[in-house]
C-alpha cells in the first residue's frame, strides 16, 4: 500500500507540473498577460506558473488517501476486538482466551506461507507421564490406567511388581542399582518442595490479576497502587527455592522409645513421620505470618528410622507439593516418590530424601551443573551420608551421556532399549553416575568456579566436562507426552491450505518421527528424505542427490512394459538432525540455498536435535532467502528467539511460563486454535483490508 501511495504522490506532482507548464504556455500567448482576468499584480509569467502549480496541489490533493491510514487503524482495532472476543478461541480448561498483543499485523495472519512449530508443549500437552525405565538392562513397564486424571498422573501409577521384587532383594546387585537409580531421580533435579500450590495469576499482558493488599508508597506521595492490577517487577514461571534455613536435626526415637517418652519430650521432638506431616501443609497462603510447615521440619541426623512398612510403597493421604522448572523433572521425582524414595526437602546446600529402607538421609549438595542446550544434560554433585563419598549424578540425552561413559560399548542392551523407547514416541533420558575421589574434588570445584566467574561458555563447558566424564550408566527413563486434542485436524487443514509446516524440536529423531506421524505432519505414504550427515561433504552430496532425484520426471511402467510419465506426484517430507543443520546453516558452506530449494518440493520438514539458536536461524533464513511470510509458534523460553525472528509470533500459555507469550504477537492456549486464527480471522482480515484499500483508491 505504501508503494501505491508513493505512486499517487508521483502522479499528483506530474499533473501539477503539467498544469503549471500549460499555464505558462497559455499566458505567453497574450501580448500583456495582465489583461487576463483574475491575474493581479503578477510580476512575471513564471511567477504565475509557480502559483498555478500550488493551486493544482490544493485542488488534486485528494488523490493522496491520507484518511486511509486512519481508517485502516480503526478497522484493525475492530478485527482485534473480534479475535479477542471469539468464543471459539476460548479454552475453558485454562480459562484463557486468544489475545492479540500487536495491533497492526492482523492481516498478516492471512498471508502466512510457512509455519514453524515447537513440539513439546505446543503440539503436545507437556504433561509428562512416566511409562518405562530400564535399570541394569532390565526393562520395567508402567502402563497407564484409564481413570487417571489431573496434574499428578505419575503419582497415581501402580508400581511395577517385578521392580519391587528386585528392589527388596537386598542380596542382589540389581537391588543396589535400583536404589541408586531412584536416588538419582530424587537428587538430580532442581525440584522444590513447596508449601502451597503455585498459581500463575499473571495474564498475557504481564499484569497481576486478583485481590492484593494495597501497596503504600513512601510518605509524601498520596497515590496508591490499585488493588486489582499491579505490574510485575520480576517474572518467574515457577515457585522460587525457599531461602536456606539453618536447623538442628535430632535423632528420631524408635516406636518403643516414643511410647515411653513423656509429653514434655514429645513437645521437643516431633513424632510425625516426614511424609505424613505433609497432610498439615497449607494449601493456600495464610494471610498472617505462617509457622514453618511441618513438611519442611524434618528432624534427622543423616539417617532416622521410620515406622515399619510392607514391601510395597507406602501410600499417604496427601501427596507433597513439588514445583519444577521442567515437567520431565517433575515426572521423575514423582516416580521416585511412588517407589518410596521421596524428596522431602531441598535447600541450596542440602537435600533430604526419605529412602525405602526405613530411613531419612541428608545429602550435602556440593555443586549443581545446570542444563544447557549445548551439553544437553545436567548434573548434581552430592556427598553421601555415612560413607562421605562424593558422587556425581547426571541425566540427559543419550547422545550426550553415552560419549561420557567409561566404556559405552558395554551398554548395548540399554542402548537398544533406548532406541525402542524412542520408536514408541517416548522422551528418553539416560541416567549415569560417578564417584569422585576426595583429593580431586577441590581442584575440580576451583576450576568450575573460575570458569563461571569468567562467564566464557567454552571455559564453562570444559570445566563441566571434567566432572561429567568417566560415568557409569545406571539406566534410562521413557516419559510419555501426549498430543493435544485437535492437532492432527489442524495440521491437515493448514497443509491443505498450501502452508508448509516445519516442526523444530530438540528430541531424538525416532521420538520426533513418531510424534510427527501421530500428529499428521506426514503420513506413511509420504516420501521422506533423510539428511543425517557427519561432515560438510556428506551433507552436500546428500542434498545434491535428492535435488537430482526430484528434478527427474516421475515415470511408471504400465502392464505392457512401456514406461509412462505420471502426473500424480507423492508428497515429500524432509527429516534432518541438528548436526546436519550446523553444516547447512554455516555461511561458509554455501549449502543454505540448495537446502532451501530442496525444501520447496516438500510439504513438511522435521528438524530434530536443534538448539534454540538454530530455530531462530532457520526462521530468519527462510524469511530472508525465500522471501516468504513466516509464523512461529512455541510455548517456552527456548522458543522466544524463534518467535521474535518470524513475521508473526504466537505464544502458547502452557506449563513453561509466560516467556513465549510476552515475546509474541498473539497468545493462545491450544495449538488447535491456530486453524481458526489463521484460516478464518487471518483470511477475513486480509481480504477485508485489501478490498477497503482498493475501494479508497477507486473512490
């Protein structure tokens, strides 16, 4: 439209110039131009022509539609109103509606040609449910019950009888592996035992909603902050860790001692067990200054005896409240709880775990090596009670853990089970550990602290690698993340509309492929082109091979044996991993344009093991090189760069906070709403604005 307006300005200047020149020629035909009516005191014909030019500017200025801009903005406001108030874009489960956070790009929803989508939390529910685990090469299945509902499905799973039998066989080596496995699940995380459930009361505009006490400003200022809406100073999507509180832990008396103790002794030493005391934890934040919940006041001196229980895990009426930054961590901690290895309390310096062998152990946390997208793993260094061993527990992608093992070739059984888990669409995490000699830890810790102080990523990774090496594989977990309702129908409609869909995920190829098939990104009849190169030359050879194959005309042989060209071409799809993308996106490789030309023949592209930076680079390259209108949709902080790189960004308000929503142009709660948002509201907005602009120029 701006180009059309510039053309209008050019035509206006041309017509005014022609009128000025015509006026000068006409006045030159008179011997004395002053005899012409309405010309008074004109010094020369040139001066009169100059006045005529501006006269025509005033007369013909209606050619420039200045009111069009105002009308367009008012129309967009009405379109935003219809999007925000469409009942079919409202999700009753989360009580959230689709909101337009940018007021000037509603028409771009109807021009989308490429959609880039995250998988976890965008196509899936991001509610992780523990399904399988392998410990020491033995697979343990945990089938789901149909009646399970709510946010704590994993804690409702029945324990595996075979796993319980192996765990209780204290004379076997497998029992030690199982206990070490569940210790790693309870310790290797950043989960916090909360005092009350976390409720996110921040809306997609970054405003806190709900009744809050007035915040009084300093004296001298009569204004107050409103009670219903307050700006958030610092946003966090999870409950922060509680401040460390130094407490004295005392020995828990046995059953006989407890009966003989007096009321005075019982008042000094709590008699409630650590888990049953969770029943007294408040579910809502008290208005007055609350006493410290009994759940966090676990009396112990490294080990404390608990009451005798049966071989099966003890069930308590009220489950502890766990808050985690990742749903994967939450599912793993909940599964450890099912097998009576229960995280009771965590502070920055220690973790208290209720163990299945009737005791409570206090582990000293020496260092936490957080997860990052390059290492694809996280680790925690703890000191065990009694033995005082320094142990490293690591969990992460199998592609990251296996190269760090002492002897990866000996773990072929678990590696095969991991591949089978991935083929079933499960999210796989490998669990490993290592004992660090006491004399080596001070130097390792000093190296890590110096690297973190330098804030140089290469130094930090090198320091972490000293700890995360020579690991011994304990086992692996398989977690299910189910598809959201309506995802297959939405993807089918988008592809039928001619939109190319790219799925960008950090999962394994097998897991992502299974989810892509289930979601309808491509079908079993789709021809898949796999790009899995380990060098620049092999990536270039694969791209050239597929490009040559696609350039050939499709030929089929009829019953008489003669070859005939067929007009029906099967749909194509590309599956590519992150390492191959590294070579392709490198500007020095000159493979970006050939790869993009190859993707033009495909209706969908599946990118696996990609980092957040690669997601943003892919969107930016497609937008700039192919000159396409792009849309990116995601739900987590790792999708923010991708959302901001696209022409239109959509954030899903899911389980991973509001970072994606705050960086987006539109916010919604379910992926299925994308169908109506783009194909209905986007088409209407684009069609109506285009017709209105044409009518203005016609008028």
